[in-house]
C-alpha cells in the first residue's frame, strides 16, 4: 500500500480527500491544492475555536464584515471575520426589570456593535436586525436614541465605512455651521458653491422641523425629497446638536433656513 501507518491514516482525512479532488476534478497542481487546503484548515480552526471553546455564556459566533472594507463594495466580495457577540449578559435582567425592553434592546445594540468593532469587524443595520429580531427601521431609531443619550453613534458598518458617498460632505457642512461658520465661510473652507452649502443647510433645517412636529422618517423623506439614508443621518446629527449648548445655533439655523410650509402635508407620527 505504501507509506507508514500514520501517513495512511492522514490520507483518509477529509481535507486530504479534498486535496485529491482539487487535483483530479479542478486541475490544481499538488502544491497549489496542498496550500489551498492548508489555508482552509486554518480558516476552519478559527471558526471552530470561535464557535466552541472561545465562546462564553450567552455568546454567539457571527460572521461580520472586516474593518477596512471600503464602502460600496458588494457584500459577496467583502472579507468577513468570525466575532463573538454577547446576546445575553449578566446585567440584562436588571436593565429589563428597571428600564424595560426598549432599553434592553438599545443596550444590546450598543454592546454588539462595540464588541464587533473591538474584534476588527463591523455590523450593518441588517446584521443587527437579524441578531436582535427587529425591523431595520427599528434599528435606525435605536441608533438615534443611542446618539441622543450618549452623544455618539454605535460603530456600525454604515458609520465606520461611511456608506453613502454623498453624505460625508453634507455632514461636514452642517458641523461647520454649528462651529459658528457662516455659509460663505463654509463654502470657502469646503470648496462647495454657496448655493450647495445653503441647500444642505435648508435640507437639514427641514428635517429638523419635521422631526420637531413628530413626523416619521418615511414621511420626512417623502416631504423633503431626501433619501431615507440621508434623513436617518440628519436625524442622528439633529440628536447630537439638540443639546442645550447647541440650542442658539440650532434656533438660528431654523430661523434662517426655515420654517417651510408643511401644513398641507399629512404628517405621519408612526
């Protein structure tokens, strides 16, 4: 038969069988098939380690998009890494009984995002929707609530990768306005035209006014003509700049670029 007994046993292992299949069925050389199978074995070892011995109580292993994957790259081409996420923590029961289920879901959202981020990955709103068992629109509202309470957004994939190429410069314009710069100064600083700067500020003011009136994201998007993604980003910015120290600038923004007539529009408070 050839070979020593321990070698013959190793030849029967599934990965060795795969190596032979790669050579016979796909035309890979022995060197290439051996290297590929070795890498697959290492990959499986990582997942098995994450999904078994490395997990603590209440944790799951989840494949999340690796940090550094550029915005707009199709998900099927993105590198993913296995991360351990704590769905059930020892403090969850206390949060549930003292603050209720919405607070518990929000706490979990923040915890999952930060755990993934510390392990070199990010979770999308879609990931969080699946993990927490709620709609994506609910995840958006929860992220907004986190921004209101803590002053910062959870490190989701959308935030870290800055998904949405038209959002960054608009956010920059608004932040500069709240730092005290006038539209002409902002245009000079950013390289945008004065008309573009004022349009971004008008859009933000309209989102702020509708939010004050209790309009939903969907209604705000319909009335303003903005995308849901941009409305979501503007509402998160609004939560950040609704604190007392920013009130004079926010009032000046609304008085200069609003109000606008929405009295004839149906405002959905859902």
